[in-house]
């Protein structure tokens, strides 16, 4: 069993997922449990060179349950991680509440999450096996 699976098993033992889903998602930071839950629901993430909009760093595709990071627009490892968290927040918001979200609120939450708990981004990178290529 790899580390991610062990980690998921551990968290499942600690928390009741359904209770968690029901009450937790109004918090202001993305949590590792959010990432695990989305992963279990079938969310995927991948890195490509660029998106249709050449300035865009990342995209959440609700029709495909997919997050895409545009490597060509990523400037640093921190940028990569914050972009990933940002898109994961879009995905969580979409999957859990269909309220209209404001782009600056999503970015604020992404920065706060990454500053206070960078492990969320690192965990998501590990679980989705995506890496910052360091070229930019
Ligand atoms: Zn956004």
C-alpha cells in the first residue's frame, strides 16, 4: 500500500465522511479532507502546456471532473501549488454548494490555505502524481 492510501485509510478512521461533508464545507480554508473526498468522488488533475486562453494558469472543468494546470504560465513552485489549490477550491465549491463564487474570494482562500497549510497542495500533488517541472 502506498503512502497516499495509508493516509486516506488513516483519515477515514478518524472521521465520519458523511458527517464531515454535511457540515465542514463552509470553512475558509481548503483541507486535506476536501482533497481526499474529491479524489474519492473521481476528481482528476493533470498538467498540460497551455489552455485555450493563453494567459490562464489553471482551469476546473466541471463537465469532466478535472483540474488542469497550464505549465507554460506557471512561474515558480509556489505559483504551481497556489494554482492547484485555487482550482481545487473551485472544484470543492462546485461539488458542495452551487453558490456563485467570487474569483477574488477563491484566490484569497487559496493563498490563506497555502500559507497556513502548504501540506494540502503537496498532498494533492502526491495523490495526483503531478509535478512542477521547474522550467519557467
Ligand atoms: Zn479561479
